[in-house]
């Protein structure tokens, strides 16, 4: 696909053959790292929290941070009225924490790659709402499959999975590829129609296959000492794919 707008004098037949490509105001492509401000702020917050946790806090305070801000299904086995309010915010705050530098870097790269077109499309306020709700969806999908277990869930992977799924609804042109810079200008595809795009279908199939391999104990990447929460990934992805229309400003 060319980045140039259609030239004057184009025939009606040519006009009818046009696909869903957007009209660009200029020919220059955006710089690779020209990120939306809210996305840059997100990366800085995630990095700052990790660095403080890893290098500034004592072991006692690190344990306190996990108890009060990480997510665990065990918390919801007991009556909420008999607890403090951690049950209320931990389904979101866990997504701001990471267990290792490798964990943070891996999530940060995927966040930049797939978060950029989503933020450009829905704006900062809806992005924050999307983050909060997709984090909760990922957490409770994990809890549903591990009910009452003392597992500890941290990391933004569930939210990033939701952003990947949201991008599948609009940022993959029909002629192929993934447009990180201008993908936000394409029309939103239907839930079924998106899978008619071969690139999206292959991407989704490989994504689910990778998480299935992780679920049966065959991780495709070295997670170090971190356990990969494949179920939270799936919960986030399903939320982003099926419910992205709630957040989309573009009809």
C-alpha cells in the first residue's frame, strides 16, 4: 500500500477498487518512537515501580508490596466484609508490578508495539479505562481457573494481550501486514470479519498456540524465575477482542 493519497483524475473504476486504506495528510511516516504521551507515561510508571521494588525497598517492604498490591485468587475465598480493601484494587494494581527486568522489558516492548495504535484511536481517558477493565478481566479469568489457590499474579501481560486483541480489530490492513503508525485510521472490523483477514487469523492462531504450549509446560521463551500466567493472557485477549467496540470512538 502506498502512503500517498489518490492522484487527481483517478477513474471511477479505480475508486471502486480501493481497499480500506486511510487518507494521509502527509507522506512522511511517523518516527518509530513517536509514542502517545500517555503510553510513554505508562512505560515510565512501570519502570519506576520495578526499580523502586528491586533496588530501593527492603525485603520486608517488598513482601508488604506483594501482599497489598499483587492479585491472588485466595483473597476471594473469604468474605470480603471481613477483609481490608485490597480485594478492591489488587485486580488492577498487580498489572503495574513486574518480577524481573526481563519481565519488564518483554512487556514494555509489546506494550509499545501494540499500545500505540490503540491509544491513538481511543484517546488517553479511554485507554486508562481499557487498562483498568482488561486488567480486572485477566485477573478474574486467572482466578476462575485457579479458584482458592494461593497463586500470586503480577505483570502487565494480561493488559498487553488485550491491546493486541484490540489492534486485531482495526490495525491490520486487508492487504496484509500490521500498521503501527497509521493503523488507528483504518475502519474497525467486526468480530467475525477480523478473522477473515489472513494476517489476523494467523496471528491469533499462533498467539493461542503459544499460550497453549505454555499451559502444558512448554514455554516458547525463557521466563527465568517468573511463572507465565497463560490464563491471564487469554482472559485479557478475549476481553480486548470481543469488547473493544465499547471503547472505540470511530464508528
